[in-house]
C-alpha cells in the first residue's frame, strides 16, 4: 500500500455496508467526544473539533449525529472517559503494524488486539518495536473540483506544506507534523475546504508477501483490527497488490 493509503481506506469504507458505516460513525464519534472534552464544543474555537466535523461529513455522517455527539460530550451524560493507546506489532512475514485506539477499557482492547495478531500469524510487540520504521506526516485532503494546479502549487508551498499530490477527486497535501495546524489555517484563509486533516504514519520501507494464503491472513488481520470499535487507525508497511488495496 502507498504511504498515503489512509485516505484510500476511508474512501473504500464509505462504500461498505450500513453495518460498516455504523462502525465508522462510532469511531469518529469517539474522536469528537475526546476533542470536545479537551477543547470545548465550539468548532470555531476548537480546530481539532472543526477538522473532525469535516472528516465526519466526508464519511457521510448525518449532521444530526454530529450535533448529538457534540452535545453529549459537552454535557454530563457521557460518563465514558476514553484513553488513547498505541499498540505495535508484526503481522505475517514481519509486516510492521501500528494500531491507534481510543478505549474506555484498556484490558478489553489489549486482549482483542493481541487475539487478532495471534489468530492471523502475527505477534503483538513492545512499544517502539516498529514505530522507528515509520515517519509521521501531516496529511490534508481537499476536494479536487477542477482545481488550478499552478495556483494550488503556489498556495500549498506559500502555506508551508512540504509536498502535494493531485488525484482525480482529491488533493493530498503533506506537511511536517508540527506544521499541520498552521498549514491548514493558512489554506483555510486562502478559501480551501477540507475533507480530512490528520497525522499519519508513513513507512520508510515496505514488506511484500508472496504467498497468497499468507496475504489473505494479513488482510484478515487488518480487517479485524479496523472493524474493532476501539481501534481508530491502523498503519502498516505491507506492500499489498493493487487489487488487495481496493477490495
């Protein structure tokens, strides 16, 4: 998979069943709840919340759901306190995997994640065992609605971004992780709208899996992790065939 495959994953999930969509709503809802508790319920004064609302809308989360989630997190009715935990491990053939979770029960989540790794021929490792193989980058997604690439290039680099990539329906803009907020703000002032603003892990090297049966196990490991309500993001360095990436 490409280093910036996260958005491809999001687009693919948007086309899945209603059950899968419900899981996406749950995951984004947790992120919104944490953002509200950390920075308040007003997106104009909480940039993280503003970005998550854009992400939710890009994933077709109804506005009513978004509003209910914000109000619930801002009130006393939400008693859940979510904790951010990162797990690292190896999939089949030594594929490096990073799992980011938001959980209200770390024992449950750790048990689930360990079970998935064990079941599909991998193993959960210690903190730092694979993260050194990745570099963190900011990724800003803007819609490509007939954008002028020359002006885009000028605006992107003027805003302080490192690089950009134009695709058919979106533009991916890469930043230093510490500059993500500043670049987003500068682009917003230039009139750009966003579908996603996030930090992501990009692998420095990739691992191929030649055996088809082992590749199936790796895909099932990723599917199980991504289907878990506690898991927010899954990063890996599997050099998957194109057809695997689009299923």
